[in-house]
């Protein structure tokens, strides 16, 4: 799916905003403009960073992240940069997050509702978040247009820029928008 396809269809799918989190790159910034689009859609760019301990959605001023960091080093670096890091699809069969990451206390944000996960994988993520009192988010993990907006996160404060997104995530001013997905 191209960036232009996402931008052209997101509002029609009922979304107020989208986050581009391509694997290990923020190159989409060369194709799109962050912030509010002419149709009112808010666009933010982060990255899905792969480590040997699992994948993390990282947001903030993270363009300078070096490749090949392990999970703990990544989480420390994102924190030092003032960013936010979400454990992505933590119980997915193919790319689970190492439980030691959660034991370290470095990761407080967890994806509990992922559009490409099985129900059991999502339930395990929710159970982890509840046990550890972690901040919960959802994500469509859209690779095709029909997946766009399947699992949105709702924010309880306005998000107008990347800094607002990071603040809302790190302070738990968000939650999976379960009622929205039930309406589709």
C-alpha cells in the first residue's frame, strides 16, 4: 500500500489521523508532509524498529536512531531522545517480544489490539498490560487498504504534532478504540 493510497482513504474509513510506521525506516517523510492535511487528517511518522528482542513502534525525534540496536539499547535511546516506544504485537507467533524487556521496566506501552494478530495473541497482550499496569494502544498494522483503520487508538487530548503524540502515549492519554471497530 502506498502512502498516497493511505492518505486518500483514511478519512473515508473514519480516521482523524494515521501514523506511518514502516519497518526500520522513516523514508516516507520524503513522500508526505506530517501534520494536518487539507482534508483535516493528522499524519505522524514513526518507525517499526526490529530488534532481536522483538519489534517496537517508536515515535518522536527518532530519525537518528542507528541500525542494529538490541531491545534494551533501543528503549534507552528512545527515552533519552524524549520519545515513546510501544511493544508491537508482543505475542505474535513470528515476532514475539522477549519478556525480559518488560521485566526491565523500560517499556511501559504495549499494543494490546493489533489488526493482524489472532484473537489469542491480542488477549495475551491485554493480559500482560493489565497485570503490569501498562499503557494500552491498538494498531491496524495495515499492509492492505482493507486493513486500514481496523484497530485505531483513541486519544483523550488533542494531537497536533509528533510531540503531542509522544506526550499522549507516554502519559497514557489514549486507549484502544474498541467501540469504533465494533461499528465497522
